[in-house]
C-alpha cells in the first residue's frame, strides 16, 4: 500500500518508491532520499513539524510539506 512519509508512525519503516523531484530540496536527495532507500520515523516535533527521520543511515529533519512529497510502501 502506497503512502507518504508523513503518514508513518514513530518507529515505522518504509521503502521510498517515488520522489517529487520538483518539490524536494537537492540536499535531501544527496542525503539519500531516493527510491529504494529505507526511511524510518524517529521523532515528531512537539508542534507536529518538522519530522525527524533516519534515511539511508543519515538523520534528517524534514518539514511536513516536504515529507508529503516522498511516496513509500511500509516495510
């Protein structure tokens, strides 16, 4: 089942299957936000934004609007 990374619960892991290249900053792509890589939600900020992920062995804080641009399947 496809979803976006913002729909993960803390501790859940997914595999990135699609990235909206027009909306994702180049820095996130360089850090491993690419199709085929795993992404795990580690923490959500107290006000719900940003989300803190482990992506391809990198810890990354991603805004909610950007996290919605990463399509994945839950692992």
